C-alpha cells in the first residue's frame, strides 16, 4: 500500500496522506461541517470530497504544487500570485455562506471572522501574555499592537476562506488548481484573506492586489500581518510549531520595527 504520511497533527486535528487521498480527523465536527459546505459553495477550485465518516473526512489531493511554504522563498511567478488574487476576488464576490464567522485560530490562520470587541480583547490578552512570559520583547509587542490597530475597524463581511495561508493555494504554472483547508471559512474581512496569503511575502503583495482587481487599503493588510502574528505565536508554540523560524511570524513582527 502507499506510505502513510502525517501532514499535521495536534490536539485539535490531524491530517494524514495516503497516496492521493487526505484523511482529516477533527475533534470538532462543526469544523468539518463548515469545510464540506464551504468547498461545495466556493466558486474556486477545491478538493473533491471522497467520503465522510465522522470524525474522518476523506478528500482527494488537488493537482499542482503549493504556491509556497511560509519561511521559504516562493518560486511561483508574479502571474501565479496574480491568479491567486483573482481567485480570492471571485470568492469574495460570491454570496455569503449561511453560517456565522467561526473566527478560530486555524493554526497559522487567525481570527478574521470575530467581532471587533472580541478581537481587540483577544489581542490585548495575547500581547500581555507575550510580554509577561518573556516570549517577545515589550517594544516589539507594543509597536506591532500599534500597527494592528488599523485592522480594528468596521468591515463589510464577504465570503472568506479564513485560513488562506500560502501553503493552501495550489498552482500549475500560472493557473490555480485548488484551494484547500476550508474549516475556518465564513463571513469575514476581505483584507484578512489577502493578508494571510501574503504574510511573509510582502514582495508579492502588489501582484496579488493586481490580480484582485480593486483598490485595497495596504495599511490594513499590514495591520492584519501584525495582528495575526501576535495572536498566533502562543498557539503555534503550544501546538509544536515554530513561529521563530526564519521568515515566519516573529520575523514578520520584527519587520514592523
């Protein structure tokens, strides 16, 4: 039989790959419900659902390769990044899904679906924890908390992916072949999706925005980079990931100094 590969595993969920099949095991069935329905509704390429037997969801691998991996240079062309922007715009122009924003962390995702007051309270709590436990210097946290403030403004909800990190977008040449991991999908801030995709890849932001096809507030996208990274550091550390790796969340925070 094909080799079993552990793609990701922590206390909330695990994903295994066997050949061209991915098996997703999730303790939260609501998250799986969202993923299945979001893939059915999204007007962009998504994985095929093969079968579902709670708590397991089996989906087919999408063709192509990931747009990149956080912390490593992306070899994708500017046209491929622009195509990702165009796909995101198509998603954001679609009707809102019929469920509220989940607002979960989503691993390296964030909380683009949460209300402003809840988001601000979470941010303040994480900033306090990062400083009190000596995880990050106070000046680094304070500066990024100031930058993050620009993201805390009213927005018109759109159909967002919610965890649109670079490794979740697959390409073949300059074409988008699939977008994976929809468990955090729901109504949210359009600029959160754009920020998540370009986190750590500021040099490609112009390509993505060009493909997106409409003017966006770049300061808000940069604010989401800071906000998302501040919220993510503790979760990543506690779940066995390394936000201090080159090019990852802590480097993103340092780049704001």
